[in-house]
């Protein structure tokens, strides 16, 4: 976007700008004089002269206003006043993460307390690391995706262990590509990460920040010591990292920074009341969703519940504050998967849901369905997107049987149609964790030994190697 291009204030932006210049002790006349524009133009921009047809103001003039207010101690940034889509040029999401970002944000709702905490951290600190911590399925990746989608100038990297997108070299390459593209950097193809951040920082306009969002630090594959992904110990001013990760032991933190760099953590497990409200909002949204509305309401009627609100309250309780649970259970109810179950019989919590589905798919019946078990654990062992043909080859099962298992486990799988034939991998690492639980492994009996041996013929190691 050129400095001469014009932008308009959003409705919320008008109120924020008016409050900002008042907080700075300025009148409209003084503000116009300080930034060298006519009072008439400022009034049209604010909509105080002609409310029906407010006019735009050049980018350079808006930046002058922001610079002035910041110098007077009033913190305000361009997107406080102007819609991000109007202030920033059209941004193309990184192709590697575009599908994930849209998928994670498709039914996104709530989490305002998280974004408020992030904004507060950015306003109070000149740089730093803000980390969101939560158990599997609590919505960390969705929060990261939503932030990237709503902040077009942010840079992002999503660690996806199942796809091998979790190595330091990939992280550095993808971040470098985005920084070069967004900030139009030159002669930095060989620059170190810290140097790259400094060069990008020079391109930041007044009132703006450089935000790098990194999801799922717990999935990083990095044997060497030092910070995960070699995250820098010192940051330039106005450079911030927003990180997400599962709970960790102190020895596994691997994020050591200079004492001058602020850090803050927000643990979703400690925000139960806020999460409950978001969970209920999500349930209500799906109750009115075109795809699920009829099935959910029909099941509620069959239960003879006193009200839909009773359903919302009980499902929220059973979810144990876990969005992944809702993502699985609510569509399953709508599709008739639990038609022979009562509300009381629905599983409680994500792990209980996994086990319930494991049983319903006949994986604990006697005799054990060795072909099905072998196929599911083969997908687990391969740890990357694989085609139906490769699964059949690795598991020693017929392709038709493999396709039938894939169809029945579709809710747990990502289907990647950009490959021909399509490839599949588990939707979430928490299901892989479930499969590797000792009680689940033992319940599968000696058949797993043969599965491991057969898969190991074509892999470097067995199913249950170190992770």
C-alpha cells in the first residue's frame, strides 16, 4: 500500500481516535495543526463534519497522527482505527498452513480473554514472548490460527509432527520466506535469524509491531540443545512471539531469554470459568448450524430433555473444557452415532471419547479384529500422510479393507487431496497418544507384536519407539 493511498476509520476506530487525542490533551484544532492537515479534512475523516459521507485520509497522514499520539504517551496502532483488511494489502496465507488455518477457524468462537491478554502484553512491553499453555484439545492451535487470520501482517509457523513439519530448518525457511514477502526485504537470504528480525523491524511503521506466531512447541523435533527452534534470546523493540504448547516440565521448557526480554504465560487450565462460557457458546453455535442443527435437535427431542439448555449444560460438563471433544462428539450425535445412547451414557472427556469410539468400532471385541487394529496402528507408526495403497502395503492388508477402515475412522483423519491419490494422517496428536497408552496396547494383546514386526520390515523402527 502506498503512503498516498487513503483509508477510512471504522466505526469503532472513530471512537478510539477521539478518545486518544483527548487523552493526549489535544483538541481537534491542535491535532490538525500538529500533523499539518486542515481541520476540515480531519473533521471529515472523523465524520464530525459530514456524518453521512466521511472521507478517507492518506496513509502518511494517519501515520503522522499515530506518531504524534505515541510521543504524547497515548498508545494507539493503525488497526485500532482502520479495519486490518483496509490498512494492509491483501495477504496470502502460507500455502503449507492455509488449510489448517481455515479449518481451525471455521467454527471459531469466544476466547476473548486470550486475545485481551495478548493485547495487554503487547501494550505493556516493548518486545517479548507470550506463551499459551493448555492440554490437548483445549483450542491452542485454533487460537493461533485465529490470531494469524485477524492480523494480516503476522508471521506464522504451525508445528505438525504428523506431517514432518516440525524441524528447525523448515521453521527458519518458512519464517524467512514470510518476512521477505511481507516486509519486502532484500539481500537477506543468508542472514541469521536475529539479523533478519532486525531488518524486518526497520520496515515497521509507527504504532505497528512484528508478531510471529508459533504453534505447538511440544511437537518440535530438535535433538540439539538450546532454545526450541533456536528462538532468539534477545529481541528488537516491537518484535513479539506468540507461542502455544502443552504443559511441560521445567527441564523441557527450552526457552531461555535475556532478563531484558519480557515473558508471560497464560495457562488455559487456570481459566475454567472463561472456558466454560466459550464451550457453551460453541455448543449453541452448532445447535444452530445448518449441517448439524436437525440431527442434534432430533436427538435432544428423543432424550425427552427439559430444554436445549439442559443439553448445553450437560455437554459442557462432559467436555471437561475440551473443544476437541466437542468437535468429535457433537457431529457424531448429529449423524446418529449415539442414537442408542442416552445423554448420561455419552463419554466424559476426550480420552473417554477415544475409548468409546475404539469400542464402538469393535476394536476390543473377541476375537480381536487383527486386520483393523493392524491398519490403524500402521497409520500411527508411519507418522506422516500416507495413501491407502501405502497403508495396504505396509500393513499387509487388502486395499478394500484399508479403505473401509479409513471411511469408518474419517473423523480422526485429515484427507489431503492435493496429493493423488489422497493421503491420510491423524487429525490430532492426542489420538496418537491414546493409541500408545499402555492399557490400550495391552488390551490389544499379542497381536500388536506381530503388527510391530510386520511394519518394522519397512520402517526404521517399530510402532512404539521413542518419541
